[in-house]
């Protein structure tokens, strides 16, 4: 039967099963479908199609033989011996048809010498080379399914000595692999790929053999060929990631941290859950003095460590004792661990849960002048303000936490003063955020002051905003906590380079602000956030003019030339 015919009958069968209908197929078609499931499906699928065939052809000898073999392969031995006697009674004189099912049963039930004798007799029964090869191949498959790999090797070799068959080569390689004979398996897969360069399973198994041999770079090549043929194959991604990880580990042990990191990154892109990959990435980044990245991967390693979190932290602290003396290294990603001034031995004991330790808790910031210039506040910070002012505190906390992380740059871990500065800015625009239970904790700030103290601070912050609005030229009549949230969105998009969206939000904020405050809105807050944005020499100014004009506003009137 041609391949297209095989595909057609398979499709008809699967469609009928899915719809609960019946189709007619002759016994040979049923056997072809069963063979497909042997190679590409599950044992249960193969058994199901054979039993379906027996409902159509209850007296077919070939189907009964396959049925007996499959029952044995699935260790379903109830009544099997009686069934075998029945098969042998109706089978023709051929010894092969009589003894293969019984041999399969004996192989599965631990009676290997008896099974081997029957298999040998079955092979020798034939004088035709092709029939002898097919019988030896069938014996090899049965023994391999029964996990008798050394015996299966013998029959696969017999089959290949008579007739070359690609599947026999592949299965022979699998048996050598199960026996730990990786060199022999590698040789077979390479021979197979020379004849069939797109045999995807051979490439995949070759990659596994190279891993077994410790040849990780060759394993990467084999897995990449697998993925070139089947890009979404998950086991190949895992295998390739493992090979990259092992390559990186070997390089790291040779003090080649940079090349190790290159391989770790490739492994992470393919399959982040590979072994201890995230921990090793944290170690390598720290060794290269890339502390922000190190902390990120250390957090990821801890998050997936479960009840072994303390062990991960202890191992890292023992590897890099100086990390305990670096301000906020562990706490900057939300772990609230103060390391400064703590003895290493005490710190490790604390991380293992062997000893309690009292952490120094920061108090709420005072309304002192902040250190971070307002024009340097990130787009993420302004998004956080806008979300909070619109009533979405969870989204605001997430954005504020990201803004806190963005204070960190390569080689720089933000100080407590910088964090306090960021919080001061946010509290200026959103003083009520301090009263929302859990908001600051979600945002990455740890404050333990009681509700009365916090309420007093909020009142003081609002009063300070109104004093500035009355007394300074920068914010005449418009307190920071009453600024339209769209101004912050306009700022966020301007800082990201989305000028059209930024002008849209700026127009919206201007139109919805009291008429006597519109010019002050543009000339004070927005230009403080984005200095020079509305100068006539900028492209943003041109876009803003058109957007304001469409809304019936005159930008030149609101923003006169200096």
C-alpha cells in the first residue's frame, strides 16, 4: 500500500473512533494502522485497533497472533496461555506463526531461556533471507519491549546482516544506549544519518549519546539539528539546554566565567528549568561583578527552591561572603534581608532557619528634600502614579516596584537614601497611598510605623504640597497630588519615545484642567518632568500643536515663547 493510502485509512479510522462510528477495513489495513501506533502511538492505541479489527474479522489468524503478542507486551496475562493454545491449534503449519506469540509471553514473564529457544527456532524456520530478517526483527522488538536489551541486540544484528533496514538500525542503537554502550549507539546513529539526514529521532538520540559520552558541544550540534527539523520539540529543547548547561559548567570550573555565561544564557533561552541553571547564572554574574543580574537569578533560584530556600542562600553566601556586606544585595528584590554588619556565620545560621535574627526596619521617610531630580524619574514611575490616581492600586504597586528596581544599574545597587527619595516623590503625588493596607509592601518598601504616625505624615505631606502651590512659582495654584493623572501618562509615553500618544494624553489633561490653571499645568509640571519637550525646535512641539488645535486649544497661548 502506498503511503498516501496508509494515511487515508489511518485518518478514516481515527475520525470514526472520535465520532463513535464504525468503518470497514480489511485485516491488512488494520495491521498497518497497528504498526503505525507501534512506532508513533501508545501500546493501548495499538491494542485498541487490533481489537477493533477482530470485531470485523474474528477468525483472522494474523490479527489473533498480533493480539496475543500485544497482550503479552502490556503484561495482560489473564487467560493468555489458553489463548495461545487456541492460536496454535488454528495456525497453519508454519512454526513461526505458532511460536512467536508464545515466545513473547515467555519473555515478558521472566522465562527468557525458553523464549530465546523459540525465537531462534522461528528465525531458522525460514530459508528466504527477507522473511528470516523480518522474523529476527520482530523478535528483537519483542525482547526490547521486555527490556532484554542484550538479547534484542543479537536479533537486530541478525536482521541487519540479512537485509538493511533503517528502523532496525535505530532500534539497535536504542538497545546499545540502554546498555550504556554509547560509542556503539553513536556509530549506528551516524551511519543512519548518513543515509537519512532528516531522521529526526536519530539526531535526538545522537544528542543524548553525546551527553552520555560527555561530548556536550557535539550534543548541542545534534540537538540543534533536531530542532531545525522540529522547532517545537520540547524534549530536544530540554536536551539542548542541558548540553549548554554542562558546557557552561565545565568552562566555569576552568575559570572562564564569560564563556560559561554565554552557554548558560543559551540554556536559559531554551529551557529555564534546567538543573541548577539559575543558581549558576547568579554565581557567574556575581563573579563578573554584574550584581543586578546576579540578584535577579538568585531570586529566581530561591523562588523555585521550595523548602530548600535557606540552603540556596547559604550556599551563595558561603561562595561569596562579600555579598553579605553589600548594602541591600539580598533585599533589593523584595527579600527584606539586611546584611550589613552581620557576621557570616550568624547570617548562614539565620538563612538555614537555625537561629532567629532581628532585622532593622526602616521608618517612613521624612518630608525632606529628595535626592533624585524630578526630570530623572522613570516612565514606569509616572505610570505608577497615573494608575494609583485612577484607583488601580495593585497595578500602581507593580509599576512602583519596577521603578524601584530600575534605580539599579550595572554595578550599582541603590542606597536606602535613593529608595527614600523615590518614595518621597511618589508620596508627593499620591499621599493617600501610604494609607492603603499592604500597598508599600507590594511596591517593595518595608514600613512598620503605626497607623497614627502614617496618618500624621500624610496630612503633613498634603499640607506641604499646598504650601508649595501657594508660595512657589513652579506650582502656582496646583498641588502635586491634584495634578491630572494623564499628565503622568503623557510623561511616561514621552520618555518612551511615543510622541503621538504622549500629546494625546497631554491634550486630555489640559482640556480637563480648570481653564485658569491650564498654562500653569503645561509650563510647570510637564516641563519639569520633560525639560525642553515643548520648545519649537522639537518634533514633539509640532505634534503637540496639531493635537491641541484639533481640540480647540492654542498651545502657543498656553505655552508662550520665553
